C-alpha cells in the first residue's frame, strides 16, 4: 500500500515537473555560476559557503542543488524532480515513524499500518506541500524535515533498545538528537 501511495503522490506532482524557476530561486541558485561553473574544490567551497538564507547559510541545501546542476542558468526539471523525490522520502520516513510509534503503543499491526498509511498519505498529498515541493529553493525547508524525521526515528529506535541494552539505547537517542540538530543547519 505504501508503494501505491508513493506512486499516487508522484502522479499528483508530475504535472508540476514541467514548471520553472520562481521568485527567489533566481537569487539563490545564481550562485551556481558565480564566479563560473563549479568544477574545482575552491569554487565548490566558495559556493557551499555562499548561502544567505540564514546565519549558517544552509550548506547542505546548497550541496543538494549541485545534484541537479553545476552552472547557471540551468534546466529547472532536475531540481523539481529531486524535490518531489525528497518529498516522497519524507512521506516514507513519516510512515516508518508512525508505524514504530504504533508498535510501541502495542496496537495491532493492521491498525498501526492503516494509521501510518493515512498519516503519511495526508502528508504526501496535502495541497499545502505543493508550494514547498514545487518551489525549488524550498528544498531548504524540506531537508530540515528529513533530518527531523531521521532524528525522531533514531530516538524511537534508542527507546526500543533501552530495555535490552541501555548503553546502546542512550547512544541511539543521543545520535537522534544530533541528527535532529543538523536539521537547523541544512
């Protein structure tokens, strides 16, 4: 069912994959060409540290833009495709997190899977996320969600391990906390 939900979400977003750059995509992505194509280490580091979105500059977000293009102007399609894939990843992570939480409550598997599927489906297909997913520079908002979900999954895993191995459980919880903190810097 999760695979069908992911496919349905991809189909719902597919018309937007032919969209273009919007608003501050231009002022954030034009760094891909300043001072030329990113094809050596000095240019790479200059680009990664050129962010203006907040005091930290969101270097991981900038790094992910290099997946889609190493120069500017560029074709928007790869950026949009990566954003949709990231949105699907976040939906799948949410599904796993909700399943783990349902299991921790002791609910039966069918009930847990159903609730997790509904929760993930509402996340993936909610119209509010269209503006985040299909607005390229908003990857800077999607990546923190990814790291928050990963941190929460590590935390829940740590809580599960506490019963059998307190040291490993605490290590997972601390790791989850650190991963969650990374969300602020991405």
